[in-house]
C-alpha cells in the first residue's frame, strides 16, 4: 500500500506542476487538456487516494 501511496502522491505533485505550467505559460491544450483546473481536480483525487492508502496501511499494521 505504501508504494501505491507514493505513486499517487508523486502523480498529484506532477498534476499540480502541469497546471502551474499551463497557467504560467498559457499553453492550451497541454497533454490534451484544455483547462488547467482539470489537472487540479485530478491531483485532488490522487491526494485523497494517497491518504486512503496510507490509512489502510497504518490500520493493517
């Protein structure tokens, strides 16, 4: 579970960076996405998955 948490966390950080790049340089579309807020929504979901995986791993111990 920790590996999944790390993967989700790293992907969430990448999505926030992509949203920042999209907003800073006004790149449209970027990776097929036309609005930067979509990256933020996906990052939010990944952060929630990260928390859930870490809690499940802690409960298992």
